[in-house]
C-alpha cells in the first residue's frame, strides 16, 4: 500500500489469493459453528419430541414454536396440550397457544395443513411405529440467528482496494436455502461493500461420498466487483462437482 495504515488499523491478511485475468482476488475462509443458543434450542426440541412415544393414535403432528425462549412450565403445558389433542377423534385440527405455539394434527391420507413459513427456524422430526400405531411429530422453532451477520463483519478487515470474496462453510443444521436468504438480506447495496461475493458451502458426509452443495451470492454494489468470468468459473466448477467419491483403501 502506498500509505501507511494508522496504528491499530492494520488489515488482516486473507487466507488465500488467486490471480485471475491479471487481477488478484482475495479469499477469506470461515466456518459457521453451532452457537450455545442453538444447542439450547435443540434440547427444547428433544424434550418436546419425546411425547411422540406416548401418543396412542395414528397421527401426524406439526408444532410451530413462536419464540426461542421457553420456560420449563411452558414446555410442560405444550406437551400436555399435544397429548390432549392426540386423543380427539376429529382431525385435522389447529390449536393456538397465544405467543407460544401453533399445533396442527392430521391423519394419514388427510391433506397437510398450510403452515406459514416462519424461517429462519430449526426443526426436529420424530417417527415412532409400534403397538399398532404410527405417529410422526415435527417441531420447528423460530430462531433469530446473528452468526452470518457477525462473520460478514470480517469485511472490515479486507482491503477496499482489492477484489474480495468470503467462503463460508455452513455444514451445520439448517438448509442452504435459508442461509442463502439470510446472506442476501445482509448484502444490501450500502453495506459490506468490500465483499464482492459470499460463497456458501454445505457438505454432507455419506458412506462412500461427500456431497457438496453451494450458493454463490454476489454483492450488487461491491466497491470492486469480482470479474464476471471468475464468478462463472466458480459456479461451473461446483455445478459439475457435486459429489466426491472416496478411494477404496
């Protein structure tokens, strides 16, 4: 750089840089970790899901939690309400607990109730068959997630004079679609303009292969937009390499 940076303003060196069409593109890699808050939410979902084993009916149940902080009593009351609804003869049903949850029930063969999309959310599904009954319970909880926002703050460390891209590993619970939506909502024309694009990478481990799903989200008003050919090359690579096979030992 031609000018010295002020003390305390030194830019962090990116993880990688590549030269493309005579231009340097700087890549910053990060990984989305499961937060303590999300771990607590999973414990709530697990506790509610255990009620499935106690239901004595052929029934499908959908539970939508409307907040992400529930007391022990609220969870107990919710479980009791699920139990009570499962004993009813008439289905489908819809029951609302103001400010807490919506409960939907329907039998096999009946149309699944229309449920508003409250994403971002995390879900847990339990399926139990036995004793002459088949029951399925799906619970989803509204989740206000700020992790991507915090990671995009890394853009402050990037040079405003270079072409920059963040690669973000999102191989944690949650869908690529909703993480993509969250990222797009943050890359507004007047924010994070040092970031040319964010590449979301989601890996799924199977017995003999590693499946990789991606979404490249380009900033519409970056200070230095990434070269169009570089963007297309990146998209083409991942569209042709969705699965990596393991070599037998």
